[in-house]
C-alpha cells in the first residue's frame, strides 16, 4: 500500500459528501482510506458505512465510543495506517483529483526516499477560489524557518509524510491537545527529515467558511492546548540537529500563533495578545521575512498602542480587504 489517507470525522453529515467524492475521484488508486469516527451523534456513521461498502479501494472505519478530539483521533489513524506514506484530509474540505498522483510522481526513488512532499492549496470551494502558494524550501532547515517564521502553513493536509519518519522518531499527537497539534507534528517531522520537496500546484481545497469567533478560537482552554503543543515542539527541536539555528524562530512562532488576536476591534483580544507569550513581544519587528505592515502592526501592539492597532484593523481589514474581496 503506497498511501494511507487519514480522515478524522465528527458530526460531519452536512459537509462529508463533497469530501468523500473528492477522494473517490482520485486518479491514483494505490491507497487506503481510514476514517476515524470520533463519537458522532448525527448521521455520520451511516454515511461512512455506505461509502465504505461502495468503495473500490480499501476503506476502514476506526470508531471511538465517545468524542475524544482530533488529536486522539489522528493517533488512532496513525495506529491503523499501513501505507508507506500518510496523507490527511479534513471532513469539510476537498482534495483535487490529481493530488495523490502528483505527490507520488514527485517521489523519485532513484535519489533515495523522500520524507515529506508539500504542495500549494486553494482557499474556498468556488471556481474563483484564491490560490495560496507555500514558501519555497529545499532543505528541512529552510522549511522549519518558513513554518516558524510565518511564511508557510503547517496544516497536515498540505503534506505527504513518510510513515516510517514518524514511527522511527516516536512522533505522535498529544491526546487532548487539539489546537496546534498539526504545528507540533510537522515541526517535529521536518526536524528529523532528510529529503523534502515542494510541489507548486494547488492540490487541496480548504473550506473557507468558518463561524468560529476569535474569543472561542483563543479561549483559555484552547490557548492552553496551543501552548502545550508549542512547548512539546520546543523541547523536541531543542534536542535535534537544528537547535542552535532556530532559537529566535521560536519567538517568531509565538508571535505568529497569536497574530490573529490583533485582527480585531475588540480590546480584550489585544490584551490577550499582549499577555500571551509576553517574552516574544520584544521580537515584534525582528522577523524580516514578514511583510512590513505585519511588523508595524506587531510593533504597535508590543508598545501597547491600542488605538493604532484598532485603526489598522478598520483601515486594512474592514476597508481595503473589504473592497478587494467583496
């Protein structure tokens, strides 16, 4: 089996059809699909069972008796996977028909095994969805700097990962730490990878519709989960080959993690930004890889210039972006 596709599923009855059909449409067929059903209470289970019965490729349903969260679900998926490589698809997104085919084509065994293949993505399901290009990298260290510096996304669905890389290095998710779990795992994976590569083709469609407010997204419980995953990544990378070169990047990463809190007119979000990872605030303008406007925004926040932060939000996000993306 070349690829194991892992999909955690919880109460996804309304969004599953599009995702399932995109997997059924894959041109590359040497793969298995592993659903991790995480204690759904709607019609999800029946939908998965019907799909598995009709599938012309191996399709397995791993059931958890009660909802345990995406991190535990993904660990169960890792336990069940048999493929040489792992791919991840979320239940409310789509994977392009050529995605697995393109990823496998990039693996050139003549040059030795590739540990991680990344690709670009599309924001939105509509025909005019925005093409989102990942930053370039030709080494694990450059990829780590991109991820930690805020110029590259770490979502699991952006990568094909060699299963033995995770197994041989004891890389797993932290059960119960369901925010930032993909960040933690991909930082660990890149820190132990040898050969990595990036395909500049949009092979995944991310569903841009989200009703999660900032207050909920960055609730004390979720901030604790992010902090736990970050601390584990920092510990792990600190024992790895790039520890000395990544020290300032952990501060950039902390700033990147809390940046969404500044895209708001709510002063409470600003105060949360200032007090969360306060040790990183002194690096607010240091990351030259970020656009000047982001460094200016973070610089104002670090100096507690709330009025400037609020005006930035109203001018750039509400007015300028409102016109561009209306």
